[in-house]
């Protein structure tokens, strides 16, 4: 009996829809962290801008890694 080679797991609709929610959640966490840093150290626009950019970058990295998994 010959075994078939393992196939790549296809992303279904629920996986794809959850990616958008996860991306928004990651950015939201970073934005709230930046807001906290702004209030704590009185550096008003710097923290939120820096952390939102970091959150966006990390969110994109997460999306790419998640879609290439398996």
C-alpha cells in the first residue's frame, strides 16, 4: 500500500477572518502601551507613534508567519 504525501493545510474562511481580528488586537495592544508610555513620561506624541509603528510591523510579521505556517 502506497501512502500519499502529506498535503499542505489550506486556510479556511474562519482562519482568514480571524487574521484580521488578531492583527487589530496586536496593533491595539501596542497603541495602548504607547499611550501609557506617553502619560507616564509626558512625551505626548512620541510613545503612541513609536508603539503604533512597532505594532503594525509586528502585526505584519505575525500575519506572514501565520499564513506560511504548515
